């Protein structure tokens, strides 16, 4: 969809320019409260599962749990929760949108290790570029189960349009002002996706 890509480029470029003072402020606060590096970088699967390096502001303290790995709950600070609740941590990913690795709207890019755990149907979420926000994000976010999220992702893939993208962007702005579903119940973030019960059978 050339029009979608053109829209992504124009909006992400303008947003990076207009929000540059805010980006600088958040970067300074992250450095002061959480230390360096300011940016969180991680490989994520993009269009057709091709890996790219996503950029976000860090929201967690470094892992200092000796030889083990500290839990997300132990590392996620009050400031980090604020960044996630307001989606300020996602702003650096506008650079990923400008580069063509992501779109403004699409299924959220998850972890590389999940690629082998999807059913054939769930894997269709990679037929489009991953997005900063998406249909699942405005319909429950992390309050949804993995299966519910993937069903919403596939619905978007099958019904995507420019008008739908505009609707999702507008509703995302509402969710930022009135955040909900930031964390899964009983978890600091979202439990790891280990595969749906019928994932192997569907492949």
C-alpha cells in the first residue's frame, strides 16, 4: 500500500521534528533515573518475519541480581511504569517507522523466539509491517490473552484500510490520555508466549 507508506514517512518525520524537545527531555530523565544506555535496543521480527532492531526508551533498571536474572517486576520502577502508561517509551520507534521497518499502525512486533511458536494462522500477522499501535492495542492491550491478541491482529491484516488506520490512531490518542490494559493481570508486563495448544497441529 504505497499510500500507507507515504503517510508513515510524512507523519513520522513531522512527529520526530515536533517532538524532538520532548524526546530530549525524556532521554535526560531516563539517564538520570535509570542510567545508561538511554535506549533499549532489541531484535524483533518485522515484515515476513525479517529481523530489525527496535528502539525504545528504557523503562527498567539494569539486571543486578548476581548471576541470575531479576524479575521484570523488580526492575520496573515507578518512572518506568509512567513511561509505559503514557507510551512515551515508544517514541524512539518513530525512527523505525521512518526507516520502513515499522508502520504507524500494525500488529505489535513481539520477540524473535515467538516465530516458531505461532500457528499457521497466527503467523499471518507478519504479512504486514509491525506497528507502533494496532487493533489489539485499542481493544484491550495486555489485558487480552495471547490468543485474543492474535485474533485481533489477523482481523486487522484482513481488513486493513487507510480509514481503519486513522480510526486506530485516533483511538490510540484516547487510550494514551485514559490508559488501560497496560499490564496483564498479575504480571508486571505480559507473560511469555509459549505457543497456543493447537499451534503445532496447525503448522
